[in-house]
C-alpha cells in the first residue's frame, strides 16, 4: 500500500486529503517510481481550484518528482529498476509515495544532482530552458522583464539570463525578494508594491523598453507587460497566478507597436522523449557548470501539501519547495 494526496472536489487547500491506495502496476511503456521528493508548483493549485480541469475526481495531484524506479512495464529500455530518475510531466499523481507514468517522461539523473534538487527544479528549470532558449532564443545583450523574479522559476531565470549576458529586470514584492533576485543575477529589480513598473522600465532602459516580457502572473499584469515592450517585441504569457488572461482584443497588439504574443507550455516543447532529453542535457549542464544553483528553501512532509500550497499561493516563499514522502 502507498500514501497519496488527492482531492474529490475543487476548492481551497482544505479539499486535499490523504488516502491509502494500491500502487498501480506499470503497463507497457510505463514505469513506477518510488518518490524520494516531490516538486510543488503553481500548476498544482490550478488543478486543485478547477482552473485546469482534472481528468476525473477523485484525482491525484502534481506532475514533478524524483526517486528510484521500482517497476517497469513491457518495452521500456532506457531505464531499469533501481535507476535514479526524475520527471516533470505526465499524469497527475506525483503527490504520492509511488507514481506510475509513461517512461518517455522519465529521465535518468546524473550523479551530481540529488533527489531534492531534481524534484525542486525539473519543471522550473525546463520551463526556463524553453523560455530563454526556444520561445525566444536569447543570444546576449537583450533586455528582458521577468515577473516574480524571486520565485522558483524566476530564481533560475535570473541565473540563466546572467550566464547568457542578458539584462534581466525582475519584478518583486519586497526588498528581501529584490535582494534575492539581485544575488541570483538580475540586472535590476522593480518592487511593484512601491514603484510604477512601466515607468521604472522606461528609466532603466533609457526609453528603449524590453525585447521580451516573461509573465507568469496573468490577468493582473497583462497590460503592464505589454506597455513594457518595445515595438515588434514579444510578450510571453506562461502562467496564471492572478487568474487567466481573457477577453483580449487582439487589436491591442497593433496599437502598442505591432507586438507578438505567445502562450507556451512545457508540454508544447518537451513533446517527445528526444526533445525532453535535449532540454534536460542543457539544464543539467548549467547545474554542473555551477552557472545555476538550485535553492531548496522550503521542505514540507507530504501530508502537509495543503500548507505548502497556501504558502506558495500567498507569496510567502522564495526559491523552491519540495514535499517529502
């Protein structure tokens, strides 16, 4: 038997419950992982609240974790029982002692990455990989705006941008978070509780504005983000922390300078095992080189997943959070 966190109805963190289940045997092309650490991400809250519909209820939660392969299905050849592995995609159910998922979503962990680091960074690190290296392939010299620069994704983005020679302006909600973003390599920060983001971007860039804005906040920052772009620049909306962007008149892109906009996701980039492994190789290489350090600042027992989600949603965390089965 195995413990997992599940929810039978959508709502606040109080809907999460601990259940005892029989771990699923892997079918052909699947593996079962004995989780050693589980990642916590905003997308988990989207599923719990119903913003993203779960396939069925009751449902497990979470898509990111790291552990040891304890069973493999027919036809699986790239991992074996006993291998140290990690994953960032797949069916909901990572908030558990055991998780069964398609083998194509699982990658072997190099020796220099431990389970907590992997669980805390796979989804966030691969997100930054596609944002900075694929959605807009930064070459160095660009100026970008990155919202929530002191969070899990933002902390990695600050480091990666600095390594690329990119000027990252990060938005934060406190002076402590500004200090953290600067320590991670941000070129400048804007405390949006005290400063006008658009005017500060204009000051910092000498009126040139930004080549790209990366926005995981959503509804509350949509127009602010567009106003921070130079003509013909790119708006990357990759999250909904304040709610989804809707009711948009596409003509606003013309009015603000023939702007481009995209709404990407990890699943849209890591859509084959080959692409996933290339992205992981890039990200793992940045960790091995020391150019990116993963800050696991928050650890919760798996049973306290609700408390962990509340802390994340209320912006009480910096860095990354893991749940420990």
